[in-house]
């Protein structure tokens, strides 16, 4: 079962937070799956934001923000990634490290300041009381976002997050510690598509009290 199939099976008219929309490919899939849902999508790299906005221009169930979720609100420098002279999905608020060895075709030739906001602050501003699903693809910054938005974790049912097994980005939290944090925050792993791999992958988790009701 793919992550999109899982979402379609277990969600109905959801509120989704997507951080790291890239070109909007996954955003479009989720928008089509849940026409009565609401997707709040973040993409801080201007060129990718424009691609996402163009792809989703006829979708009324998506709001797109040209900023990054972060551990603080304000501005931060972002290392912008290029693959074959085009922006790609590897840009990060963290310095690239082993990523440079694993993916030599991807370069980080530019650093720009991007707007950032804490997730808790964003949810308060938008008066969002419930998050059914978080889709976090932030190139190593996911743990910092969640650690600094404890209220968001309390109202979230599912989390789908990238994680790293080695220091692809400097100072990033590695998979075992990240899993420990998520479990202490009340989540149970449903799918671990990260631990078997060298660089990392994805984790999908559910709030503990929903586990038996939703999945068994």
C-alpha cells in the first residue's frame, strides 16, 4: 500500500499540513483525493513555489505559502539545491553535508533568506483546531519544527515525515533519536521506510490512542 492509498483509506475530508511542497506533485494528488478537505502547503524556494502555485491554480481546497515551517518565526538562510541547473527538492535550512557525497548531481549554489513560522503560531493564526495529517519533507529540519510546536503534536492524528540515518545535513537529528522523540510525543510507527537504508527515508506514524480504532 502506498502512502497515498493509506491516506485515502483512513482519512475523510482531512486538514493536512504539507511542509516542503517542492513542485506540488504530492499536493495535487492530495487535493484530488480530498476535494472537501483543506491542505495548507509550504514551499519556501521561490521557483518551486511558483511551480506549485501554477499546478494548483484551480484548486480551492489548497492554500500555498511561500515560507518554511521552522523552530522560530522570522527569517532564516536556506541552502538552495539545484539538479541539472533546476531547483529540486533538496533545499534545506541546514547546511548540506553527506548529501553532497550521496547525490553528487545535486549542488547547493545559492543561499537565500526565506520567511519562517513556527507551526504552533501558524495554527493559532489560522484558527486550526485539528490536524488530521502532517506531510513533512524538510530535508532534516522536521524534528526541529515538531520539537518547538508541542501544541500541534497534541492535535495531530497522523505524521508522514522524512528522516535521516546519517548526517546528510549538518546537525540534523538521526532516525533513532527522532523516533524516540515521536514515541514520547504519543505516536506509534505504522510504516518504517527509513531504518533499512543508508541515508534515510520516511516514517508514517499514528497517534497512540487512535491506533487500535483506526488501523487494526
